[in-house]
């Protein structure tokens, strides 16, 4: 069933046409991603669908009785209500039903037989509606959503007005999820969520019974959640089946097909025009008539428009010089603010060419750790030992080093005064600052534009160690892909804080998880880290200490038998998963060997170097996969002995 139909939707702000004729069809139960470059009109479209803005033309139609819910990015708490009370208000209709049930119960107590039958029927219908509306489980539903989105239990009774902006956004999302509308309109729902909360939200939305239209730059999230993708491109819309990865593949195929068709038509037109010109040059009545006939046929051809893509950032990182083998060693670092200790006993070694993703829960101090390395914060304990010839480049997610009063041009040029103006403007042009754009004050820039200014400066520095704090924040997905390509060809060392799991999968050869008591390291990218976590959970499940949970011997014995069966099943599944992971890793290595053997790669030094780095990363992942497989086989053999 079609739940939403948009036809020829138009919207302009002043002379800037954002939506030029958008068509969109959304079926019941679909989970659709709405993607496109920053500023293309994604949020505008959602606000029109939510009734918060008016379109200039076109139509929006919903199926009958469809309830639409829109996630507000700016959420204001009500008075002194606590976090729990804010969400309790969602169930006001449920509480009203409960009052009616109590009133019916009182009526039924003194009713005669005829009235009792009538009241009993009404009571049964209302009771059924009460149960369907979560009347018996509303409290646990609120607690589950709050916990899933990262709220601590002690925050439940905290006044909501005291929450930070990010926490209020999460509260807005929690409120919307509990309302369970037929159509969820979500604008960047993954903002302010740590990895655990992201995982919870993905699983929640995959099981959601309604329809979802979501704007997000989190490509991993879109891969796991979405069944369809719609792209806003140059004011119009195109729809694709499948998740984000499938969309990227289809998008490239469509673009190539259209470009080939346009090029073929251009050749046909050029050939016809040459023939017409030659006929006319004969200057005879017969040839002139033939030329005119061909001109008429040519005029009737429906001209194809040249396929266009949005402008994309294009750049690369270079290292000005090589470091020694040891880049930096962190020993027993500790950092606290007042009585609150963020982390302690942090130990981390970075060697030349390492690519490490630093992850951990929100507030654990990942950004603070980077600031300790660049000297913006001082650790309370521990030591940092730097290697030879290390040049540190730091990307601050908040862009606090930018000067609001400067123009874009001066912001960059003042840091690189030896460059000519055309060189600085050329570098800014790579990041889409062209013409008069370079004279815009930094204070007027969006978050994404500020990020591009910071990346321009980082590119020009040519440092050999990059410390990146959430570098993909505020970048659209195409720009993220380009950043990943630039880091892939970078010959230096990288330590990056990121919640972007797709980004981590692209660049990381190691994942470092920061906790209160130090760092745990896992070889490979984010998917490898997730597999290792699952392995650890399965290992914990077979620990006999977890079996002794009942008070009576009979209960203990029953639970032991049940757990033994579950553990054996889990171990066998572990072996199957580890074997498949090893096979996948072996295929990836084989595929990369084939890539390296192609003339296009081995004759190009840059491509050959990038391919070799990717090959080494895949070989490391293969070794890790085989090690996990061996451990799984050993654990299963011990359990079956």
C-alpha cells in the first residue's frame, strides 16, 4: 500500500530553487534513506512532509488516517518535568483509557443483567485497546527506550531542562519512538549517539512496524536499517532499491549508462551536422533539399541532457617527510576534571603507517586524549614519548582554532604566508570555495564549510601524523568518501576519533577502545572488532560461574543442563561464523591480489602503493580471522571432550 505520494514538489528561497520537481513514493513498511549533498533540500523536504513548511508547488498525499511523526532537532523541555515525566506524557491517552476502565468497573458492580452485558462488551473492547496501546507495559517501554538511547538511570528523575543540547535531541527521539507513528520522519537521528546506542536504534528500527523516512550521513546505519534509498540531486529525486551500498553501486551504473547514451547522441548529432554542412556546401537544389530534410529530422530528436553530479571535494594528504619507526608512545596516561576521572592507565603505541580508530562511550575522554597529545590539555599522570621527525596535524571537531572575524581566504593565507594568493585560492577551490566564496567571514560558515576550511589547512601542512577528532562530522556522504580516499593514499600515520563505523571500516587497521581503566586494542577494522566482541560474549556465556544462579540444587542442576546445551550451540555457531569470516578474509586477499596484478594498478606508482597498503591490511585481517577460527575450534573441542 502506498503510504506517501509526492508529485512535482517545488520549493525556493528567494531566487534559489531547492526543490525543482520532486517525485517520491513510499510504500507501507519501507525504511527509506533520503540522501544528497549538504544544502540540497533534505531537511526542507522533511519539514514540508511534516507540515512545518509550505511547498511552492506540487502535491503531497498521505494514505487515510496515517499518523506522521517528525523528529525535532531543537527540542524544548516542559517546565520542571523530569526526563521520565516528559516521556510519560506520551501515554496520556492510555491513562485516560485506564480511568474509563475503572469507571466501567464501578458501573458493572451495581448493574443488572441487561446493563452488565452491555457494559461487559464495552469493557472488553476498551480493555483490548488498552492492552494494544501498551497500557500494561508503558513503564518498562519508557525505561527501555531511555536506556537504549544512552540515558543513565540517575538521569530518569533529573529535570529535563537541565539536559545538554545533545541529550535533549535524544529525548526528542525517545518521545517520538514511544508515540509509534505510522510514518517516522527522522532528521539525523544518529547525532549524539554512542556506538551502543546506535546499535540499539538500528535494531529498534529494523523491527519497527511502521514506515521510516530518514536523513542521515551515517552510512553504516543506512546499510543496516534501510531497504530503499532516495537521492536528492540538483533539485530532483531518484529512487533506488536496497541499502546504501547497493545504492552507490546502482548510482554509478546509472551515471555511466546516461553518460554513454549522451556521448553517443552527441556523436550522432555531430555526424549529422557535418553531413548537412557538406550538402549545403554543394550549393545545388537537390543537395540543399537533402540538407533541409536532414535538419528537420535532427530537430525532432529529443536531446538528452548531459548527466551532472553535484560538485565534490577533491584533495589528498601528503607527508612532507618520513618519521622513524616509532611515532609516539603513551605510557600510563591519566586525566581527571575535579573529582571525575575520565581515564587512567592509558597505554598506546603508534608505529609508522599505523591507522588506529579510537572509540569508546560518550564522555570517556577521547577528544581530551587527543588534546593531551597536542598540548591543549595536560595529563595528570603518565608520559608521552615522541619519535623522530614527527610533524603533528590536528583536526578539531569543534573548529575552535578558526577565527570568526577572518575571511576564508585570510584564515588559510595567514597560516601559509609564503604561498601566493592563487596557490591559496587553488587549495580552497579543491574544497569548493570558489569566486567570492573565499571572502565570506568564517563566522557565517556552516559546520560543514568550517570543516572544509580546516581540512584545507591540514592538507597544506603536509604533516606525517594526523590526529583527527570526528573528521566526518558535518561532511556530506560524497565528501566523506573523498576524505576516505585521501586517507587511503596517505603514507603517514593516523589516529582518529570517530563514531562513523563506515569510515572506520575504510581506514582503520586497528581499533582502540578507550575505557576508564585504559585502552583495549583489536586488530582490523570495525567489523573485525564486532566479531571479536561477539566471540568474547560467547566465551563468557560458557563460563561456569554464570551457571550458579539458583538457590536449590534442583534449580542449579536444571540451569546447568540448559546452559550446557546453549553453550554447545553457541560454540558451534561460533565455529561456523569464524570459518565464514576466515573464508571471506581469504577471498578479499585473493581479490586484492588480482587487483594488484592489473596493468592499470602496477604501472601507476600511486595506485600500486595504495593497493599494497590495502593488501597488507587484508592480510592482517586474514591472520586475525584464522586465529579466531582456531580459538573457536579449540573451545568447541574442549566442550565436546
